[in-house]
């Protein structure tokens, strides 16, 4: 009888570092690993796509194309190189036309890519058709991924059934997919579910099936073991120091299970041991981004060599439980194994919020960089609400970034006493509008109207796409920002990030010292002069200034958009809280502002000002500039403690400026009306 073989897709250099270390692995730390990977002979190595193109430019000042070429040159065809593509969104956060998709795929295959794993965050088949066709036509292997997600807790109608995922996979195979991946980005596939789902996928499909999951909520190791027993062809793993926790399981633990099952792992484990040794140095270099930097797993070689009989017995116990679909016993055995080797315990916060590990670590890294880490728990608790409001979208990039960023906005709104969704990122508006495709459950038209101003769904219009400009740089003797096709493709994909990266690259070539890339995790050091908080607009969150929409001399009302900024990779409108006549703008476009930094100074020469005696929502303003107000006159109606209240003026005079507007939520002692002189 022929020994069964299990193929492995190694995720260490892409999803492993993205899930655990916010995608900050430098090329200089990857280069020593590549000759060892050549010897390991993994069936597939995932080295590109996902957050890599963005992060290596944004944070490391490196070229994504150089990274792909380096991996291809070192592997010499030994392992198939794969990347993760977000269908019509590619590696970015907005939909792109087919012309951009074709350009990227052609360049990627030319530079050594073999497999493109293609998914759509909404599981909208229309969004991946073009990518599957193009990859096949260009000589690559189209690997289509079905994004796994779950129904909200307590939902009466079940949407995400086994049949839902099987039907999606069959549709993908029918339009040309050469492989199917069950992509469980949040680690929410529990063993009992994979026990029933995997055989159905295998029976329905004629192409290989790959299983991708994470260990964050505590199911990963047990579910991968169950998938192996239930006939999966390929499983995704990481090498020891980059496995477990928010990432996929470590290959070393899968190897032990396979030995006991009589399954041949199609990998050179001696070469893996050498990579494991080098990866410890790579992880050490990523310390500031390592959520578990004080709680590394124990050294595998040492702890495996001295593994006691009771832990060895847990592997056997887990296998028997997996075969019997005894989930409780299986999870207990796997958690005991992980505890012995020092891997993190299940993350209950992530489990309850139902979010991917990479999304969680990126939220932590981004909030830390924005000096707003204290809002994390509130934002995590709001993720299920934002997800439901947006049409029950699965959480995988870009929807995970969009929903995560919007949950942060929602948490900040609530802290300030503002109505939910007062602050919205543009990508969330586009998601609700319909530009990202069909959501699993239709968005409530009333909610769509609240968010976008229009109850009608509006899909993405490819005719609205505008190619980015490629300006000449005067400081570099008129050199073009992007000098070749691959650089211009980066501009098309991530305009803001690529502009900074390419400008620094051109200036370095011209002998001009470039700015260091923004190192997430490092808080901006800002010298703040004395300022009057009553007449100064403060940044509620840090980020890079993309556009300033007011100028000195303008009159700003509370709620007016004063600038657009990028935070957590999303574009956000910053609405004024104070308002007044702009005296000075304290920041510039392209600057990186810090949380709490003064950004706009208003003229302080106000006349007598009426302040709110109590906080509440403004329902009606009954005066306007130029009106004469007497003591005791009603100037507005507001809602507080579920009651409508008249606000009577305790001063008199001619109204000069109204400092709030109807629908605003005012706070106690907030200036609301300025009188002349």
C-alpha cells in the first residue's frame, strides 16, 4: 500500500510574519533563509501579496518586486512560489479595473510567481472571475480561496452553512480554478465543522484542496489534524518561531502527528530545523512588533527531545478524538500540547469578536503607532456590530482593515458622546455603497442612506478609474517619479504609499537624503507650543495628512471636514469639533500628526459666548447670525436624558456666529453661540 503524502504550503515569509509581526520582516533577514528553503523543498512557499507590497514600501523602504525576485532566484523552481491576491482589490484596498489586474499579474509571473491564491472578501464570484482567467492565460496557477466565516451569535437564519462553502468552491472550479483553498483567516473553523465540511469539499471538487487556518481562538492545531484525517491535500503551516498564536500551526507539531498517522510529510525536516535556528534571529529583530515578545514558545529541539510520556500520549489522544469527532477531548489534548511547548493560550477577545489574527495584530500595531492603544478593547467589542451593519462581510483584507478601522472610529465617537458613525472612513462608505461587490446579506437601505446619503446600491464603475499621474521631480533634474512599468504599477496599486517610496528612491539616486520610512510602533515626537484648548482643533487620532480642506481666514463650523488623513491604512475625514475663524494651520499636507496634536488654531477674539449648560443632541436652532437675543429667549431645542429641552439664553445681544449645527451632540460647557462685541 502506497504511503499517503501530505503537501505543505509554508506561510512563514508572508502570512506568518503578517499575523505575528505586522509584516515587518526585512529583506536582510530573509536572505539568509532562502538557501535553506531551497533544501527544504516545500511544495509551495507563500512569499508575496497580502500586506507585503504595502508594508515593505510603507515601513521598510523596500521594493516588493525586489523581494519576489530574490525569492525566485534562490528557489530555482524547487518550490512553487505563491502570493495572495484580493481579487479585484489586488493587494490594495479599493477595486481596480482589469487593465491594472493584468499588468500586475503579468509582471508578477515574469518575476517568478507561480501560484496566485485569489479570494474576494465578500465571496462575490464576480470579483474573482477576471483574476482566475488572467492568471491561467498568463501561465500561472489560479488557486481560488473560499473565505470562511460564521453566522453572528444568536442568528435565527443560518447563511454560512456547509452547502454555502461547497457551492462557492464548485463555482470557482467551474470558472477555471486549478486549486481550491478553504481560507479560514480568523481561525473560526472548529474541528467538528471541518470534520463535516472537508469530505464534502473533496467529494464535490476535482482539484486539490488546501486548508488555511490560524490558532488565535484555539482551534487551529485541532482543526488541521482533523482536516488531514478527513483527506485534505495541502495544509498551510509556519516554521516554529513564526507559528501558533495569531498565525497558522507550526509544521513541527504537524510533523509529529503525521509520523503517528503513517503519513509522509513532503518536506525535508532536517532543512526545516536549520531554518528554525535562523528564524530565532529574525524574530529577535522584530521585537518591537512582537505581541508575545516576552513569551516565546520553548525551543522545539530541546523540548521535543525531552518530551515526557504524558505529552506524547496527548498526540495519540488527539488523533483518536479527531477520528471520532470528539471535539472536547481533541481540543483539550491539543491545548495541552501547545501549553507544553509554550504557545499562547486561546485568545478569548479575538474568539468573541470573530476577527483574524493578522487583523488583530495590525490593529494593535497601528493603534500603538497612533498613541491610541487604549481604545483597542472597545473597538474589538464593536467589530461584530460594524460587520453586521455592513452586510455580514467576512473579515479578511480589505474588509478586515475597513471594519477594524471603522470600529475604532465608532469607539472614538462614543467616547466623545457622538452618534454612531459620525466619523466614517471612505472605504467603509464605499463598502456600504456597494463598490466592493455583493455582501453576503444585503445592507439595510436605511443604513446605506445614513452612511452614503443614498439608499440605492451602487456597484463599482470601472469607467471611474483614473490612472495616477507620474510627475517629473524638479529636484532630480526632471526624473519621472516612476521610471518603469513595475514602478508605475505600484503607483496604480497604492498611490499614497508608492509616491513616498518612489520619491525617496529617486532622491537617493540623486544624492538627496531620503526620509526614513514610517516605523509603526514609534510614536511621533511633536513639539507642542502652549495653546488655548477653547480655540484649537486637536487631532483625535494620529495619521498622515493627505489633504487640508480649509485655509487661514475660513470660517469653520463644528462638523465641517477640515482635513483628510490616513490612519490604519484607511482614509478618514477629520471633522471639526470646535469651529471658528481659522487663524493658523499648524500642520501641512504630507505631515504625520500625532494623537492629541494641535492642528488648527482659531481666532480667540470672540465676543461674549453662550455655553451649553448640559450636554445633548441639538434638535433645532431657532436663531441665526444677525438676530437680536434677549435674556430668557429660547435659542435652541436639544435632547438630553430622552427628553426635549429648551435652551434659554442667559445673556443678550446680536448673534455673530452659531458654533454648532442641528444634529450635533454638544457637551456640557461647549461654546454654542457667539455674540457681537
